[in-house]
C-alpha cells in the first residue's frame, strides 16, 4: 500500500525541465502551413502562401533573418532550435520531393537557397510571359466584367513580378 501512495504522490510533482515544457508547448503544431507545394515553376505563389502560414504562427523571423541562432550554450538556444526546426518542417513539407532542401542547417538557409534557385532567375521569364498574355488577351465570349477581371488579374501579376522603378508620379 505504501509504495502505491508514493507512486501517486510522485505523479503530482511539477516538471520544470525546459525540454519537457518546450515539447508540451509545441505538441499541437501543424506539420503543414500551406497546401501549395513549391515546384520549379510557382515560387512566387508558393512563397506568398507559406509566408502567410509561417507569419500566422509567429515564426516569420526564422525565414527573414531577424531571428538569429543564439550561442549553443545560452538558455535561448533550445527554444530557437525547436522553433527553427518547426519552420524547417513546414518548408520541407511544402516543397515537392524533387527539390527538397534537406541539408541546410537553419530555416533561413533553406529559404535563401529556394529563393535563389526558384525565385530570382524565373522572374524575367515570368514577366515576359505575362506581357505576352496581356497583349494576347481578347474579350471573345467573355462578358465585359469577366474580361476586365482577367485583364486586371494579369496586370496585378505583372505589377507583382516587375522590378520597375518609378522616377516620378507621372510614370504610374
């Protein structure tokens, strides 16, 4: 009987071990923050979606470079490591299997590599394609409202992808 009482009282002790608290706190963290998977063709759409997902979970500093790795022997390192790995998991789970960036140490490193490989060099090709699409767009059987919506969507895409610098208000 006495050992049963001792066992019951030991169950009620509060665990203050930092690793246990961290594990409990992140127990319900999703493994995916967007349903859009990065392919070799959709970087801008993917990056917008995953940025919203990561920001909505208060972890955007891990990809934009504002949350740097603390010293390994500091008290903050365990939390940084845990949260950075959450972000890495979200990134890996949103990238198609043929371009997985698994060998990077931190989420920021993954982000930079993906941006360099799939974001930057595709921009000029995308702008050219969008310009062709805008010039080729015809109303045809579309209602005026649907034609305008299609044209406006292309213009917004073109504006998003273009690196045009305005020198004065009249340029707009």
